[in-house]
């Protein structure tokens, strides 16, 4: 059977993704606020605000790409775990697939 470590890494990934998503949203909102304020100003102050806004957007893009990389790694690990399980338990996998197929057939047959 599958071990519990794959389930716990999935929960950790969800928490990490949610945290990164919240951080990115906050950074983008702050950057938009700065850029809106900079649009109303002129001169040196406006350039400073635009620079800070662009820096915040760069940080947000970096966090988004980091989250994407983490999701790719975890996805590959989970696929490897599923592959090992199927190879170790082929008859269970066939029985589960047949059960799902039967269930879908009964549901579609009613309509």
C-alpha cells in the first residue's frame, strides 16, 4: 500500500502553495498601489515609486516560479510513488480500475 509520507508531503505542498499564493497576491496589490501613486506624481519621487513597484513585481514573479518548481518536483515524486504501487500490486490496480469502470457503466447506463 501507499505509505503515509506521500500524503503528508501533499498536505505540505498545499500549505506551501497557499502561502506563496497569498504572498504573491499581496505583493502584486502593493506594487499596483505604488505604481498607481507613481502615475500621479512626477519627477524623482515618481521614479522611486516606480522602481519599488517593479522590484515588488519581480519578487512576486520569483515566488511564483519557485512555487511552480516545487509543484513540479512534488508531482514527479507522487507519479513515481503511484508507478511503484502499480508495479508492486498489479492485480489490485486492475480490480480497482474494473470497479471504477463498472461504476461508470452503471451510472451512464441509467441515463
